[in-house]
C-alpha cells in the first residue's frame, strides 16, 4: 500500500495540508490541472460546510497513502480508475 512518495514524511505532511486547504478553498491558482480541464469543467467547488474537519483528517491521509501516481509515455501522471472510484466512494460516504 502506498508508494515511495508516502515514505517522505515531510512531503506527505505538506501534501495532506495542501489537499485539505484545496478541498475547502479551491482556486485555479492552487490547482495543477491543465487549462483544457478548467475550460471544460471550471474549478472544483468548495466542500467547505459539506465535509467536517474531522472527516478531512480521515479522508485526506487515506487518499495520499493510496494514491500512487504513475507517469505515462508522455511523462504525464495518470491515476488508475480503481483509485478514482475509491476516492469518489469515500467522499460519498462522508458527504
């Protein structure tokens, strides 16, 4: 479970704090999506008020620990649909 990414304690902690902040206060400037994504879908809506801090404390570390990004042949990161499904299911349970 997890990856080398999760073995870096400082990077893991920074990533958890970033994701918690982004979930509550998403902005295009904070995001890492390509322009095409923003143009088609806009920015993510804030989940502030929909998910409690205590829930974020459970969900976000799980996402970080289970997210193992892999690069495709073009050097772009890809996330497996299995991980996407788990994240959506977990968020659905909490929201």
